[in-house]
C-alpha cells in the first residue's frame, strides 16, 4: 500500500553559481555550486511534517568542478582530455520529522575521459565514471507494509566504477 500527499506550503531559499573560464585556447575550467535550504513553512499533518522540516530529496549542497583540454593534432584531428569531480550532500527520503525518514549517503565522484577526433566526424573516447568507486546513494527509502510497519529499505546506489569505450559519429 502506498500513497502520496502534497504539503500545503514550502519555502526554498538558496544560492546557485556556475562559472566557466577559458584561460588559454583549448583549456576550459568549469565550476558549479548550489546551496539550498528547502523547508515546510507550515505544519502538514498529512505527511507528518512540521513547520521548519527539511524537504525530501533536496541536498543542502551540491557542486562540481571540471577541467577540459583540447589539443589539435595534424590538420583535422584533435585530442581531448577531461577530468571532473561531482558532489552532493545527503538527502532525506521524507520530511524531516516523519519517523520513517532515512537519509541517502552523500557522494563525491571523479570522472575522466580522453578522446581522439579524426576525420572531423569520428571521435573515439575512453572514459571512466566514479573512478574511486564511491558508495554514495542517489536515494534511500524505507517502505512499510499495510500496517505501516517498516518492511524493507530500497536504496538506489550510484553507478559503480565504470570504464568504457565510445565511438561517436557527428553528421
């Protein structure tokens, strides 16, 4: 048995920033950051929420940093290198005061890639995602049975370390 309810009123305050810098030809630095304070602005008994409770699935902080470099090779070919870091703080499954609320683990991942573009249309790319195999979670939810007794925990983990090879065709 499941159900959804909507909170009557909530307030979200925060700040977000994104910055892209190209200090030299071929080099790009990118940064993002977000701080969010999302809370109920009044009591909502239908969802066991009280004024001031943090809203579910909203990290207080998230951010990323990325460095990309493109280098020409010959007349029409080029080599691309990139490395990036992404972070998200923990997120609640339900409003803060709900007794069944659980928190998803925060995560910080490192991704990298190297690619070779040839013939102006083809790119061959080697990539790695979550290189240090962070065990963070995208979500964590405690499910209950028909009597509202916790029965199982559902966790959506981050994609584990993934190494791959991709071929792209631009036309």
